[in-house]
């Protein structure tokens, strides 16, 4: 296990920890860890911090159930700050939001990077709050049969483009298909996390099969 004593804690015995969602790479919160809370975090695989206001350890989600499963912990070049990548269950902020960082104070001209969770939130928003003239709203209003028909049509378009060897058009049609599949997911109540768990389980199975074949 990593030697925690090699890290540089401040005069209060604390080190800042930037907590990041491993899926979206969004910053969830900035907290502090003591040597003891870091040790507990590494042992349990769950984030444990030191509360400066209460002057005590707190295991994230201990009372709310909104735990954060640690994917990795990385120290910076000076070893006086940490980045903690997590897979969270529920909101990260005590206000009930996904992240503690929600108030935009400046936006540059560069567009934000595309993220599937952002698209999924938009789709859910269109279903819960229909917008006139929106194609997504139209699909939800028409219902499951229409959505399934579009998924079928887009699947055919992908096959035709790929068979023709048209790479650019294949990419375009796959984009259309993925969008309509995500609309279907929202309609069916299936989340990105549900798909992630399914794919993760298949990865494990595939790995086992390969090992058996090698024997």
C-alpha cells in the first residue's frame, strides 16, 4: 500500500482532495483528508474526509446512503493535493445536486465538451418537460412504437452505410442510431449506469472465457 507519510499535509494535518466523477470527469466537490481519513478511504474503497467545521472524520454517505466508490486516488507533483476519481451513488452535494459546483460565474466562447450524461439529462428533460417544436418531444409524444420504428430504421441505415464502405456516412448513421437508442432508454427507464454495469459484467465474463481457453 502507498506510504501516506510521503504526502505533504498542511499545518493542520490536512490535504485537499478534489473529487471527480469518473464517468463525466466533472468536479463533484473539494474536501480535505487527514492521514487517518485517507487510510480509511483506501481500506474501505469509499471516500472518507475530515470535516474542518466539526473537527471530525466523516464517511461520505454514512447517513444519506450517497456513498462514493473510489476508482483511483492520484497525488499531484508536489504531493500536497489529491484527485479522487469516484463512482457515486446519489448526489455529491449536501444540497441534493450532483455536484457542489453549479453556479456559473463566467463562460468563454469555447463550447463545452460533449458528454453522454449531458445528452441523457437533456432527453429526460424533454420527456418530463415537453418543448414545442422539439423532435425529441415529438418522439416521446408518439410513444414506444414510434421510437422502436426509428431505432429499426437507423439500424438499417448503419448496415447500408457500412456495407457500402462509406466511413463518414457510417459514423453519421451510428450517431443517429445512438441518439434514438438513448431516447428508447429514457422511455424504458434504463440509465447509462444500467448499461455500464451490464457491459462491465460482460467484460469479466469475456476475460474468464479467454483464461479458460488459454488453459
